């Protein structure tokens, strides 16, 4: 091989490496509603095995995330606990039009670590407890659902002095799990794999459907890995994980 041939070969190799660079594994920054923590982790593991891309999660309250998104947070994907924030993100120019979809429908549970405390709606009506935890309804849709439930049962006014609020559904769960509140309204996904305690799966007739939407944010508009992750969330492997954790779909709720 002549010197010129070697130069040409090296040039072609460099071009090949440059052209292959988009296939290099990427990090995807995803903001996720706290109720979806465990399913998100499992879905990410499946996605990472399949694609080699890494998902970097931040978990918290949807309302707080939306504020951060409007303040130039680095998130590329938003998995909210409601439909309102993703829709607002699109209308206010923070997300990609046409990318929003419902990925899960959440379910509300009244839960206590005390195996004898929760016996259904009668537990709320009897009110034989000091504190009941709910998520902040301004930031977390599960908190709104909890208030709707109590109002539907005509007990909200009576229980209001006993309510303690968590900043997110994760903190609400911690209040109950640590005994700082005897019971609380949490997401089914948070307790579905726990054997201890007592629970009541709240009838979905008592609160508005907790439809949880995902959206591609503007910072992910040109990131192929972020788009691929959202497509994966729509797929059957993700749906199986969601079902395992007690989430419904728009078709079944």
C-alpha cells in the first residue's frame, strides 16, 4: 500500500467513526412523577439493555417539575402524574407538539402500616385516627384525587384538621411508612408489592381519572435517544411493567 493509499484509508476510517458517532450511547434526562418511581426504573432497565442508552431520572412532584421546566431545567422527557402540565408545556412552547400521550392511569389507595386500621370507607367516616396524609393537591394529582374522594364521601370538612400534606406522593408515603401519620392516600404502585399493613383500593367513581401523560420536551426535540425512550414507553414491554404495578390504561379506565 502506497503512502497515498494509507492516507485515503485513514481518512475513510475517520469518516466512518464520525458517521457512527450518533449511535454512541446517550444519557437521557427524564423528569418523572414520584408515583411512577419503581415502574420507571424497571422500564429504564429494559430500555437500556435494548438500546445501550442510559436514562437519568429525577423523581418528584409534577407541579414542581413544571416550574423547573419553565426555568430552563435540563430535562428532555417529562412523565407527569397528570395531563394538565404536559398539555401546558406544549401550549407554552416548552414541549414538542404532537408528542404528548397518556402512558398510564393511576389508582388511589388508602393505606396504613397498621394491619387492623383500614377497613374501607368506614375507616374515614369513623375518624378514629389523629393524622391522615395526602399529597399537596397543588403539586400532585394524587392529592387532588384524595380531596375529591373525601368530598364525595361528605367527610372532608370533618377530616380537614387531621390532614398532613406531603410535597409529593413519595413524601406522603414516607409519612405513613414512618408512622408520622397513621394512614394516608397513596398510589397503588407504592404498596402493591408490600404485604404488611391494611389498605382500601378507592373506587374510581369517587375521583377523577388520574391520567398520566408523557411529553417530549424541547431540549429533547433533536435527541434521538429521548424520542426512542418515549416510543419504548408506548410499547408492550413498558405496558407489562405498568400493569404489574397496578396501573390502568385509558382503554381500561
